[in-house]
C-alpha cells in the first residue's frame, strides 16, 4: 500500500540513519507542510572528546539573526559511548517560512505570512555534532501534514 500524499493528508513517518558523522538533515521541509516531531533517538557509537555534544537544530530563515541559513539550536546533549539520548518533547514547524519580514514579529500580517508559508525558505530539522569523530545512530519519528 502506498503512503498517502496530497492536500489534507496526515502521515506518520520515521527516518533512521546509521554511523552519522556530519551535519545531517533529518526532515527536509516542503512548502505547505506542517511537521510535528514526536521523538528523536540518538545512540552514541563514538565520541572524540568528553566535552563533545550532539546537537538538535532547525535550519531556517533566521530573520532576527540575519538571513537565510541560520540554525537555531533546540537541544544539546553530552553523550557517553554506548548511551542513548531520547528527546521526545513534541513540537511543530512549517516546511517553509517567509523571508520578507524582519523580526521581532510585530504585526498580524507577518504572523499570517508565517502560517501561510507564502514563500519557500525551506526549514530543515537537523542533527549536528561537535567533532567529525563523533558517531551516532539516529531515528526520528514525526507526523507530516500536507496542505498543498
């Protein structure tokens, strides 16, 4: 059976990645989609130094920080080899956001533009790490709502 797609669909999805050593997109946003992240599970295979971190971040427009391509750190954890980090604080983000407004959010029109996803500045839910020697296995589960 095929996964349903198209306007008004809501699908539970999961992505798994092994031996992650770089910044990795976990969910790549699509305009007119809403994503609700249910859980992020990270197993630490190797760590370069005890002070290294695994990082959960959202790449987007970053109006306040100065333009497209800004990452916003959502969580940071200090793993030990053999440990599993579970982040199951649910949150939602849009697949795209407008780039035609400047922060701070100050008008209802700007708020509507964000919700309407009128421009296609893609948002990406990502895993990052401190050092290339840090290696993780990662699974993320989420709901993808399609409003196209």
